[in-house]
């Protein structure tokens, strides 16, 4: 009930970077990100589907924060009620998912939002117009004429050229 860590395996000691003796003096509140403290208190309660595979933030000994998915099971450990928690570091997976989502919505050469982003943004702006009377303008720049740069110099040289052209186009845009 006090969320103390009763035992820890070698893999966790190595991954988190804490000394085993220190870990055994810690509670779950010590490794969870401070923003999650209130929710951590509910881990010792009855098993819940809400906890299965849920993503939490843990703090390592070096001060870095990692994303973990936890899986838990209640049991009796050395005669006392306890919760076995398996934490799986998913930090790299989440970063990769974020990169894929970004790539799906942004142009590879300019890093500007692509056409997939256009409709949701237009709908949001239309809602703002209806609610608050705030107008908006649509600026479209076709970089198709930069295809010659790609064809003659190759993608490594064409990418900065296309990105620079997009930056110039955006710089020309003024809001009155």
C-alpha cells in the first residue's frame, strides 16, 4: 500500500542506472514522473484494464525520462500483498511513431505541412470564422517548377533549394 519497491531484477538496475540498494529504499513515486504521482497511487488497488499496457513516464538515475508500458499482477511476496510490475521501455518506439506521423503530414523536402494537413486546418479556420468572425487567407505555392533542380542536381542539392524557396514564399506572406 505504501508503493515501496520490494525487489528489483538485474535488467531494471542496469537500465534505470540506480544502485540496487537505493532502488530497494525507493517507492514507485520516486521513479514515476512527478506529473503522474496521483495516478501511481492507484496501481496498488484492484487490477484494472486501464493499467494494462498503459504508457507512463519513468525517471532514470541520470535524470532522463523514458516512456514505459506497464503490465501488472497482484500476488503475495514474502507473506505480504504486493504487485508485480513489468515495465517495458517504449521510448524509441514512440519516437519512431512520432517521426512516421510527422512524415505522413509534412513535405519531405521543405518540412512544410502537406495536402493531408490542408483539410483539417481549413475546417478549423472555418470554425474560427463562424465562432469569432476571424478571417483567413489561403496561400498556395507550387514548387513543381523546382523539378529541374532535382533532375539536374539530384535530391541532395534540390532539397535545400526547394526549402529555401518555400521560406522565401512564406516570408513574402504578410497579414493585414
